[in-house]
C-alpha cells in the first residue's frame, strides 16, 4: 500500500529569522499617508503617540527591515520555527497533480499566528514603561495571544471582545482569563463609544471597528496604558513576516518553490505574514509567484469595498487611512470566522490589490466549512473558520490543476486550529449555517457615510 504521510519540514531553533522583513522598502509605489480627518492633511508619527510606544511608531513609518530583539526571539523559540507540511493525503483525496504545502501556525501557545506580533508589541511597551495594554478581539485569537504575551512580559491586559464572538466562543474568553486578562463584551457600557452604540442598537452584535473604538478610548484615558492592534497596520504585518521567511527556507529544504501562495484576509496580518516575503522575491529577484488573498462573502472588503480613505474604527477616533473599506459604520454579519469581520483592510495589502500585485476572491460561509471538514478528515487538523477560506481556495486551485494537468505547487498558511470553534462545525454539520451576503445598496450606504465621499 502506498505510504500516506504528511511530510514535515523543520528548521532548527537557531534558524529563527534575525530580522522582520519590511516589504515597504521594495514596493514599486508610494503608500498614501494617513490623514487628519478634520483637515484632510497628512499626519506624521505624532498622531499615533497617544496610543502606541515610540518604537512601534518608528516601525509603523519605517521602510527598513527591523532586527528582532533577543528576548523576543527567545520567546518565539517556545514554538518557532513552526512546521511546514506537505498535504499528501489531501492531494490524493483531490486526485490532483498539484503539490500542496501548508505552514502550520496552530502550534503556538494560543493556537494561532497572532503571538508573532503580540510578543514584540508587549515587549516594546514594557521597555517604555507601559503597565497595561488595551485591545480588541474578534474571534479571540488575537485577544488570547496578547493575553499570553502580556503574561510573558509582566503587563496587565484588557480585551474588548466583539459581542457575537464573546457569546459564540466562551472558551476563547476563558483562555484569555486563564492568562490573566480582563475581558469585556463589546459594545460595552464602559466607554462612551460603547454607550453610543448601545443607545442606538441595544442588541448590537458588535464589530471589530466598535471594539477598536472602545480599546483606543480606554488606552487614551489612562496614563499607564497603551493600545495594541492585532492586524491592519504596517508594524503588525512586519512582525508576521517570520512566517514567510521560514517558509522560504523550508520550501528550499523540500526542493520546491510555490507557484501560488494563499492566505485568508480580514485585516491582513495572516496573509501578509506568509505572502510578503514571497512578494519580496517577486519584486527583487524576478520570481513570479501568484499571491491570492481570500475573504468571506459576508465581509467582502477587497472584492466589493471601495479603495479610499476611511477610519480604522467605528467611532472615528483614528487617523484616516487609504484602504479597501466597506465603510467604518458597516457591521458585518455574525459569521463564525470572527477574525475576518472587519470593515477595512491593511493599507499595504489594499494598495497591492489596487496595483494588481495581489489577487482577491471571496467565498460564502458553507463552502468554506465544507473545505475545512474535508481538510480535517484528510490531514487530521481541524482548522479555524478563518483559514477554511484559504483552504477552499487551495482546493479549487488543486482541482483546476487536475483539469489542466498542470503540476502546480501551492502553499497556504494554516494560521490556527479550530479547537475552540467546534460549535461552529457542529452547526455546519447540522445544516444550520446561513450563507450571508450584503446587498450592494447596504454597502454603498455605509461607504457614503465616510467623510469626503460623494452621497
């Protein structure tokens, strides 16, 4: 009988990346600067001073690679380098000539890729005398990762968790509390932003934009507190590039190089982490790897949003950023892929899609869960709902390869396990998951509320 095994490619601990890769320095275009919402004039780093420490601000506006502090590398070594697997059983199931690889970030302490940025953010805040971090979380991967990082760096942590996920994912909440974090459902009555939302809609399911507003308001109101963000901004995607850097070395160990790199996209950190080092190879060394970002059809930022300036949060507390957006007042449907329920997208990733260097596609909820179940049965890992979007796209690409006879090499980032999401799988297998999409007029109404947009 043919031996069926996952082929694993590991690097030694000493092969951890020494620096984070900054794609900004290699972009063939200039990124648009953030704007002051009142004057519509560009703002400098000082605009972020109330919420971020100086070193994080420096990284946010930098175009250079950034050395990884030794203490951060030592903490990374608890789980990094993460393994790269070849999905041989999935290949056989799909009867495809494509060779499928996946980078598995679910081996981290919190079970996702998020500690890659949570640890350095906690480290830099502690080094500058901060005592507490406030943040938001959707599905809970980011909140649990920052709670872990704050425990490691001896900081207090407050998490505003999107209400629908707070109710759907009690064990993620319990994990944050186990690490010592304080967790509030958002919108809450603890901030003015939360109270305003509840006054307008007492049954609001919440959104990442609302939770960001609450966390930013909390941080600005306390002298010993700063805000920490799990996706979207440049410094977050920068920290995640350890994923792609390791993957390039591991693919070399396997004697392969990907024709296509796939990642799910909500705020951009997972996709940017795996794809940006390969994009760097395209830009610097003439490689031609196809890069595919995949999002939910119920929150189709890249595929149906407008590329324009918008707030990163619902209350309009942040500077305005040029990005693909559905409008900061847009409240996505309560799908189980809570980490992808964000009205905007990373400015870098948005610009890359706008300039044609990255492709984007979207899928409804049920086809992605179908892909997640097939993957679990083939490879043994139950994936988080977010990454099932990337798995669905990978499977579609593999089927296309079967139909064309092309021997494509496909790499995707399995950014987290779904051990805390089994209630969602239970609903899927019971036929109780709706496929939710928003009509164009609803999206256009939300976009029209962005300052400076035509009615």
